[in-house]
């Protein structure tokens, strides 16, 4: 008898362009790119500038998403286009916060021609995963900070 893998289905799937609030910075804007990503509506910061916010997360552009959360542990997968970091010394970082908690920084950068990069390209996205403790079930806010240039959000999934 073959072993069966348990596949968890997300409780919520949120396309990147379905944010409810955004913060943009002077000289840049958050742009939806039609025809790109899992839901054909990927989101990124344009124009691409040589600036990283990894040391100043709260200054970064961000997007807020409304979602129903369960009490206890919620796992969130952020799916992004499998792009490369553009500038030496940068990564492909985003930070994620739920209901105003301390942001968790995630780097989805995969070295060119690595096994991780190949897997990302074959499946069509890079992904980061975080867990968050929620004290009360109900509507919550996920905030995604766009920390590095060339990061392109495609979809969020809550488990």
C-alpha cells in the first residue's frame, strides 16, 4: 500500500491585487501588473530603485489584506514571482505582520541555477512561510512590507 501525503488546503487564498490599503513612498508607486503571476494580477513597487528597507522595515511600502483568522496558530504562505535580486548586497525580502504584531522578515532569494531556483521556476513561484499567533478568531489584517526591489507578489494563502 502506497503512502499518501497529507495535503492541506488553505483556509483563505488572497490574490496580491486584492489589498484594502497601501502605503507608497515618494518617487515610487505600487503597481498591479496584469497577466503576471498565479492570478494574472501580480503586484510590485515601480519604478525599480536601488533601495532596500531591510534595516528600516516601518519605512517600507506596504499592502494590507483583510482575512478571517482562527484563534491560535495561523500559517501564511506568500507566493511571489521567481525573480532574482537585482543589486549586489540585496536579497528578495518581504516582512509580514498580522494584526500589528512585530514584522517577520523573509528572504525568498534563491541563487541562480540552484536547486531552489529550479524548483521555483518549475512551479511558477517562490514562496515564504511564516506562523503567527492570533488571540481571537475573526477578521484580521495581514500587512506585507515590500523591502527589496524586484519583489513581485502573486498570492497569499492562510492555513
